[in-house]
């Protein structure tokens, strides 16, 4: 029995030590010569990648009922065609316009136009647009924000409704 255990243990030790490769062994003179060059190398992933000029926009102070628009420009910095299959706002007041299912080649640019309707949205508003694309993460996020000054007439109506709810 002891001989069988010793044989199994010895076989396992030989197997584990023989299959052990360290990173130092993997680096050879041809790899080190190319990696030490001063020219940056582009990492090829085979996937498209979106690089935006900005990922958030602040509209500042706007009046309730005002409709505002901003544009998010992007470039496909990946290695294959970029396809945006969906873009959704976090609520119905935030509507994106985008190049749906249109291939965007590496190096080409595109844009996402985001419309925000501040009707019935007084106060600080923070909204997002989620893009579904064939990038490595699969999703990209754009954000907008604004401070909406309430319409005085609508504000009085809201306060009256709130007071009525408290009395019930």
C-alpha cells in the first residue's frame, strides 16, 4: 500500500513540475526586442470600441416645459465594424436618436442625439441613455443633467394636489 501511495505522489509531483511554465520562460529574445521598441503597439482584440468626445452633458438651468438637445460624438476605435442595436432613455422624457443597425467601420465617426423634454420635471434631473452595441462590454452609458426651474402656475397646482392628498 505504501508503494502505491509513494508512486502516486511521485507521479503527481512530476506532472505538476513538468507542466509549470513561468512568465520568465515565455519571454525570449525575439519577444523582448519587439516589446522594447518606442513605437506604441495597438492591442488587437477583433472587437469594435466606442470612444466618445464626452459621456455626460449638463444643460444647466432651464425652464419647465423647455425641450433641449445635445449631441454625443463617437469614434469606432476598435478593429471591426461597430453596430448599435438599441439606445434607450431612462424615462420617456429622454429620447435618443442613433444610427440603428448601421455598420460603422473602424476609424469612422458617428453621433447620438439626445432630446430632453422638461415638461412636468421640476428640480434637479439626472437621466441616462443606455446603448447596446457589439462592443466588448456590450453596453455604453451616456448621462445628462439639468436643473429645471418650475413653472409657477404648475407648481401651485402640484402644491394644491399634495395638500389635498395629505388631508385625505
